[in-house]
C-alpha cells in the first residue's frame, strides 16, 4: 500500500489538529494543514518517520517552501507540487512572497 500525504498551507492551520487520513485498498492518504513553511517542515519530518513515501504540496508553498520541504523529506519520500504562479488562497500572492 502506498502511504502518501497532501500538505496544504492555510492561516492558523495546526498540523496536529487539521489532519485527516483517507484509506483506500491501494493508498493511505494523510491530509495535513500547516500555517507556514516552518510548520510544514516539522510535519514532513514526522510524516516520513511514519513511513509516508510520497508527499504532494499545495500551490501556496512557492519555490523556496518546496525546497525546504524537500530537504526535510531527506530522500525518504518523493515530493511533488501543485503549482500556481499566484495562489487564490493567499490573496493572489506567491508563497515565496508570503512566507
């Protein structure tokens, strides 16, 4: 079974509270909300220790945020990205400008 995660950024999200697991016969998907890149890094370090092998990030991370998360995954999980030039949930800004 593939253990994967989707990490999204939203104001005031707490990775311990704003989390859900969806299990299908082939994939166990953990969805985690974080408030910023620093929180994402901590959440990803925890997720890879739990055996998550694939992580997808929402478009709000920006290039620098993606790089920080990829480094935190430490080659224990592959990291993919949903991409927006500007993010509708961040007042039309890039995550690079917000975080």
